[in-house]
């Protein structure tokens, strides 16, 4: 957030940001989709790869609701999609036709019911996301980067001999908002948002290490350093994050201001002036970046995907937000302002369930007292950890673990 909203030009050119998973990334990552319930084999009817501008889609026509989908980048230019509880004929497995920019499409069934599809491209795979899932189709979007040489095109790992069976929440990414030359909001008493978010994030990390000892905890920053917005999602995906928690503080231009309480935000089109205000303030952090043009294509690209609001990660984001909200209500003195949706660039960068937390208002005297105090920060960290842990339990049950 910024010191005074009125000082900044809007950067949200049309807040139609719906769950698109990724600004260009560099390394391997995965995303989940699950329906829960009993496993019933779903038949594959057809696979179609459709080239787009700087991207492609892989469409799987199916005859039922797919239980679980995992997407992962393999090597440099191979996109792998794995779906559980599937069956397929040889005709369906070999149904994908040659397309420009696509080197090969290989699909097979392994471990009796896991459909594995590897698509090798002539360009670098930079990101993947499940953008649609219905009882008739599953659509995966692949963002593509630079053109590769002939040798580079064939050097990417296309082997599926080692099955990817990690369906658990093995890595959680914590993103302390702002940092370095970007102070975020400046509150009462000149308290800086970047300091609050980092302190709470570190406490959350420690709480998660205690309550979820088998989970890898990744921080997008661990000190007062500036991390560009797109790199935060890049870090999450490179580390194969399964959850992304971005921590921020709210503020109003006038100080003091009566607005008070915490809010949970997910990536969907903003439906109110308040959603536009909050998203605009957070997204204005790009003013500190040297190359802001990389964000110019986001709105147009996302508009194409605007109708695909039912992505699996979006639904899991809602569940995660609900669990965090419940714990924050019970364990902190902060007022509950609910769950909202808006277009945050930092959430666009994370190809996994993602929530942005506004912990409280730095423009409110009561909230500032809680946000600055060690005890208040500890309560918030414990609440966030409990919410994440409760989400993990429900997620595991949905996979039938």
C-alpha cells in the first residue's frame, strides 16, 4: 500500500483480473485440483493442443468430473499434466494432432489410473495453470517464453518414469508485502507496512514449522529487501509451492481513520469501489520497479480468461481464505471485515491456491497498537497458522488421504 492513495496514478486498467496463473516464471512448479469424494474412473475422450500468442492450451475432453489434476513443468520445454482416477483407450491417448510450435504429445496411463500427458514445445515453458474444469473438459493453459534451439528443444526432461505422487501441501510460500525502497503504507506514528509484514511473516513461519513440521516453508523475502511483484510468484513456483500467503496491512489516506479490521482477499474481478481501491494501492508497488511494461499485457490476457472463474486453485483459495478468516476472528482482537475479491498482481503470479491478507489498518489507532505489538503479531501468526493447518486437513480429506 502507499502513503496516500491520491498521489498515485491507477495501474489497474480494468480490474477484470480473474485467476490466471502466472507472470513469466523460470522453473518447475505444480498446481492442484480436486473434487473430493469417492474415486470413480473418468474416461478420456480426446486431447487437443491449441497454440495461442505466447501461450497454448491443452484441452482434455472427459466423461465425468476429474478427481485430481497436477500440472508440472518438466525440464525447459515440457508441460506435464497428471490426472488421477482416469481410464483411456489407445485411440484417446493418441488423439492429439500435430500443431505449430508443438514437438510432441505423449499420453499414457500409469499406476492403473493416472493419466500422464507430456507436451513438448519449441519454446520455453514459463508457467502453467488449470483454467477450466467441468464434467466434460479440463483445460490447462501454458505460457511460453523464448524460442529454443534445436538442441535445447530435445534436451528437456520428458521422462515420466519417476511418477510425481506428491499430492500433499509439501511447500507453503509466505510473502511479506513490500520491502526495501517500497515501504508500503505509512501509518500513525510513521509505522511502515513493510516492517509489520516481515515481522508477522517470520512469526508465521516459526508457527508453521512447529505445527506442520514436515512442510517446507519458503519466504519471498527474509529481510528489508525489495522484491519485484512478478518475482514473488516466480519464487513460489520455482520452489513448487502448494499455498501462497501474501501478508499486507491496510490503510486510508486520512490518519487517524475509523476504518478497522482484517480482510482476506482472493484473485477474482473486483465488484466494488473498495476492491478497486485496495487492489490499486497494492499494485502501485510496481512504481518502484525498473521495467513496468511487463505488466502491460496482463489485463488483456486475463480478459480472455475472464469467464473461467471456476478454476480449481480459485476454489481452494476461497476455502483457504475461509479457514484463515475463522481463525483470525477467534484468536485476534481485530474486527472481521470479511472475504473479498480483487485483481492483485502478486496473486496473478502464483499458480497455486493464494490469499492476500490485510491484517489491519495502519491508519487506525486501535489496529496500529495490535499490529505493532509483539503479542499482537504473535496472535495473528498463530491464527494464520491455525487457519492454514485446518485448510490442510480438509484438503487431505478431499484427496481421500
